[in-house]
């Protein structure tokens, strides 16, 4: 595509109109001949430092904020290069599924989009979802590097889904992705909000910035009149619902306090739950084949999105009774020889850990033993909070390493244990899991939290192969 067609609203340097653009990227290492290189300023790196490398690799034009002095190739200047980059990506890699949904929130995004994909699929629609767990379609799962991909990668993903015949797609919208304009250019059919609790404070300066980054989905990206499905069980949910209404969206509230789809009653079973939901004044009793109240909240958000995107309510409620759990989310990895279930979960925030442990309690007759830790190079303020939550909602705590990254793992564990001083400290994660397996008896439950689906442990700058569920199964086999 000629530069003049790709960039129709910005002034172009002399002689640049007929430059042919074959690709677009913000990664100088991915530049190929004919590429437009977006020299974006990041948190730890500045694209300006890589312009020379990009040109050597074949870049024929540069997109940049004002001030770049490079003159070997045309430079297109714009005050908000990230936003422009996203819209150029949408134009160069045009095409997306007819119905596109975006879900934001601290916890529950992965489960909500996957449950929505399952409901759509059961209704006979060619559906997909993508985010933290990768790209899921009827054919399986393909990995992704980010919860919300880079703008160009996002648009290429959407185009590829459309080309493969997918007509309904749901994606996670992270606060990073929203603040960095990665979703700008996507045409949305519905949006949703799950919750907001402490997370990513290593990136966001405060909770208000975190909230407003997520609010961009409703204020700036969602077209007026489309449905906004919002869980209003929290102050932030109520605030987001008000904000979405002021932005001209069709607000649909869900949760225990929802007006449109309300949870009236939840009765735990051994590995499932009986739900009483009220929709438009009509009571619906559903057997949800998943444990944990947080699974109910995610399933109800997905149900609201499915109905808002055209699926008949009877088909939606029928599909809820057939939902399958999400990889690494309350994932039953095995059962010990004493009959105690072992669950692996991604819970890595105070709210996520609390919901996980509270969700397990109604299904546990004996003790809850939890193995967990906190990541390094991330918000340190949540470490003692997670320790305190583990102390309050479980019977025995084993504090171990999560992804220490470049921090001193012992210092991370010490910070966690300031909230649960009676916990057992075992830095080696496999040894901690083994200790938990040896400890649980009939009626107990072992919960391993923090890493969920992840297949590696980050120590320093290296990734060591390690997947909690695989380790559990190997240790259980050795014990049998």
C-alpha cells in the first residue's frame, strides 16, 4: 500500500507519497524491506534508539513523535504516535470478525472470554477468543506473547481469524493495552467490565490511573449504542456503569447486584454449583459444572455478553450447564492417595487469591492448604496483603517462590510472610508442592496459586521449564 493511501490525514514529507509500505512494526528486529517502522517511546526503551537498525533492516519510512532528526528515509510526525500506529495497523491489516467483544478488569478476563467462546460455539457460531492463554478456536490454542497484543499483532490476529472463517471473537483488554492504544482501530460490538482490584501498580502510578486506563474502553473505544456488560458488585463496577451510560452505551448490569442478570442464590456441590439466576424477572435454575463463586461471576458476565450479541437466552442458559474450566483457572490437577483434590490457579493478586480460597471453602470439609508466592519486579505492596489473605482464608500456608525475576527471592518471601508469620517457608517450588501433597488428608484440599497455566518460572533473566499442574501429576504418580 502506498504511504499516501495508508496515511491520509497526516502531512507527508516531499517525495514520500509513492513510497510502498509492505508491513508495519514497532520492533526494529522484525523490520523487513518495505516496512514502516514505528519509533515509539516505551517505559524502558525508546524507539528513536533503534531507527538506525530499522533502516539497515529495510525500513522505508518512520512513524515518530515530533523531534526525530533522522533524514535518510521519510519521517511522519504525529503527537500521539501510538494511537496513529494502531489506526495504521487497522488499515494495513484490514479485516476482523463481524462481532468483536472486548473484556477488561483485574481478574476474570481469561475465563469470561473463554466461557463466551464456548457459549457462542454451542449456539453453532464459529467463535474464537484470545488473551493471556493464547488464541483459542475450534481447532485448538495458539500461544500469544501478551494479554493484549501489540497493535499490529492484534490487527493481524483479527484479520487471520476472519480469513479462517471466525465470525465471533472475544478478546481480553488489559490496562497496559488500553493505556498504550493497542486496541484503537478495532471495531467493537460489545464491551465488558469484571472488577478492579490491586494489580500492576509497578506500571500505573495509582489506582485512579489504573481505573481510567480501563475506562478508555468505555469512554473512547466503544461506539455509542453498543452493549456494555458490567458487574456492579463493587464500587468500581458501579462507577464504570455510570461512566459507560454517560458515554452513550447500552449498560447491562450483572452480578449479585445486577438489574439485568442477577445472581440470586448459589448452592455449592462437591465439584459444581447450583445457580438461581434472574433474567428479566424470570428465574432460571442452572447446574454449573465448575467450583468457586468467582467462576459464577465470570460465567454470568459471559452469559450477558452472549445474549447482548444475539444468542437466545434459553440457549445461553443451556450452554452454562456444559461449560468447561479454563486452563490454569481452578484447574483440578489431580487427587492425592488420601482423596484430597489438588487445584492449580493463576491467582496472583490479593483479590484473586481471596476469591480463590473463598471459592474453595464451600467444597472442602477439612483443611485448605495453600502453596503460593509473589512475583519479583512487580508491585511489592501486594505481598503482605496476599500473605494476610492466605492466613485468613486457609488453614496452612506454604510460602514459596513464584517468578522472582531479578529480585532476591528470600526478600520476596519475607515480605509475604509478614502477612502470615506462621507459614511454612520453602523456596524451592517443587519441594513446596511436594510438602503440600504429603500434608493433605481425606477431606482436605491443596491449592497451588500464582502461576496457573504458565509453563516456566522466571529466575533472574532466564525461564526455567516449570508448570504447576505437570509437577503435581508427576509427584502424584511417584507417590502411587
